[in-house]
């Protein structure tokens, strides 16, 4: 009879879950935490260890191979393992929290964007600043067209100068081999060489013009547009958190709701400050960009006009003086070609 009671008591101490399996809640919780840790940080393959017991066991169950050398090193190795585990777990928690914040922010911004697209949501608009931004984008498109045409002109004119150079060499060669036409071929050879020299001078001015326009369009304007992109993203985030705060303010006022409203108010204030800071940055950059654009284009357009006019007027002295006036330095012939070492 005593044996029956003990057997019954032993049977009652074994919990059975709904599927008929034995369960250990504490071990399940520990296993779930360890699985989350493995999914985030992954196993450390740089260390070799012997694992005893279940995976959800304590830190003492992980015995580094270095501790097998002697029992005196077991305590320090166990402490190191516990410290490494805590560090890894802290990093995993930080990554999970960062991912959670990013996902929440992305969800709110996507919701706000869709609401604006379908006309159901409100957006913050600075009419004066929006007009300046649109004007900059239109100006950039027009300047890109100028840059493309100037590059095409440079390529065509370079080919013409190379043709003149070859034609001059051919005339000079024929003047030596055709005694009866030596003077005629000689005059044309000298003319083509002079045209080639003036053409190379004009190419130097056009290349300087193209380089300056390229810097203005693809660096200065592009930098301002990158700041504008950041401003537009900050505006979207600000409106998303503003809409979220407005929705919460219209709801109930119990303790849980008030806590959520306080948190939303803090996030709203953070994104409002970010939005206002970037709006100020964009305003300042647009102002300096306009001043820089006027200064650069005034110089480059004057250079382009004077150089083209002097070349087609046949005024070699004025053409050279124009390059000196604008500090344009001509590259020596063949400087654009790569060296034999660069070709390897």
C-alpha cells in the first residue's frame, strides 16, 4: 500500500501538457532565449568547447577545451565564458532594439506616404522653400543640357583639329615631293598648322568651361540636392509622427493611453527639431548655391564668348590673351595619353 501511494505521488509530480508530452517551463524559457541569441549573433566558431547537458543549461555546462589541462583553470575559464555570454547577449539586444525602431519608423513613414498619395493625409508645406527647390531642379536639368552640348562641341572640335594637323603634315610632305607645286603646298601647310595651333588654344578654353560647368552641376548642385533629399525624408518622418500623435490625442485618456501619448509627444518633438534643422540647412545652401552659380557662370560665359570670338576672327593674340586673363593653362600635347606603366 505504501508503495502504491509513493508511486501515485511520483506520478502526480510529472506535469503533462496538452499534447501528452512532459514540459519544463523554466527550461523552455531558457531555450527560447538561447535560440534568440543564436539567431541574432550566431555561434562563435573561433572557440572550441565541449557542451555537457541540454542546450538550455547554465554557463557551467560549457567547458572550454583549455580548462581540461587542470582543475585550477576551471574557475577563471567559467568566468570568462559568462562575461563573453553577457557581452554577446547585450549586443544581440541592441541589434533587436535597433531593428524594432527601424521597422516602426519605416511603417509610420510608409503609412504617411500612402495617405498623402491618396489625399487622406495632411503634409507640412513651406511654399517659398518648395518653389526654390523646384527651381533648382529645373536649373540643374538645363545646365546638364548645356554641359552635354559643350562636351559634344569639344569632341567635334577636337576631331577637326586632329584633321587639320594631319592635313598640314600631308601638305608639307607633298611640298617636298612636288617641286612644281612646292609653294602652293607650303602655303596650305603653314595655314593648317596655324589653324591647328589656334584650335588647340580654343580647345583649352572650352575644356576649362566644360570642367567648371561639370563641377557646378555634378558636385555643387548635387550636394545641395542631397541635403534637400534628407530634408524631404525628415519632413515625411515629422508628418508621420505628428499624425500618430493626433490620432492618439483623439482616443481614450486612461493610464495606458496617456503613457503612449507622452511617448508619441517625445518622438514628435525629436523629429520636429530634426525637420527644422534640415530646413534651415537647405535654406542656407540654396542661398550660397545661387551666389556661387552667378559668380562661376559670369566668368565662364565671358571666357567662352571671348575665346570663340577671337578664334573665328583669326585673332591669335586676343585668343592667347583671353586664356591668360582667365588663368587657363594649356596642357602639353600628349599629356592626356596614359603612360606606358598605366597601360600595363
